[in-house]
């Protein structure tokens, strides 16, 4: 019988993985208190299911997979409160402009590196604010697809939505983000 080289050591989880798991979670939920709670829930779930650990993955990979499920469960819980009716409509592909809706509007002539850094930070803050103003499901799908670069199939599987629903959500999120940026950034 082969012995697994990966074993669990729960006594060291906080020291070895808490920061990594927190960073992983906070990017996905955009809320530090919620991220802390999810990491804590991950450690509890890890302790409860330690007997199921087979050693096929590293301890960190195993904990990340638990955390990933916790994040997804969080969003499912939010979505179930609002209802999970899927929108069924054709998604209009905007041809060559697909994916370039924001990049086209960024000024190209930067003369001063410090001004550029300030401008980029302000732009990032405004984009984050606009994303935060989206409906939660739109923000979650937009972040997963556009920022975190999850594959379409993975998002659909994890959120139990169809590919066409995902693209409708992305389209609507982009449309709302464009309007928000036009109202709050480009017209200032």
C-alpha cells in the first residue's frame, strides 16, 4: 500500500494558510469581514472533514477547495434569497467592440508617471465603486469572469446557471458599468 506524502497538520493551518486563504477570499467577496468569516468556516469544515482527506493534493490546495465551495455557497445563499429565475433571451454580441467597452475610453497620452499612478488609482476606485453598485449576482459573475478569469464552464457549473444566462449577466453588467463610468468618471 502506497503512503500519501501529503498529510494534514491542523495545528499549523492558521500560521501557514490564513493569510493566503484570506487574500483568496477577499478578492472574491470584496468584503474583509466576510472573507475572515469564510476562512474561519473553511478551517472548521477542514477539521470536520479531516478524515476524508486522501492526501492526493497538498494541504493548502485542499483548504482552498473548501474555501472555494464556501464562497460559492455564500453567493448561492444570496441568490436564493432574491430568487434564481433565469433570464432567457438572446445575447447580442457587440462584434469587434466585445470586451473593449472600457479600454477604448482610457486616455492614452500620459506625460507624468506620478499623475498616471494617481489617475490609475482613482480609476480603479471608481471601477470598484461601480462594480459594488451592480446587483450582487451581476457583480459576482462579472468579477469571476472578467477579473478572476474563471472559465465560462467553471462559473456555470459552480453557480448552476447556463452559458447563455452567464453572457446575459455579463452583457447587462457591462452596460450598467459603462453607464456608471460615464456618469461618474468620464463626465467629471
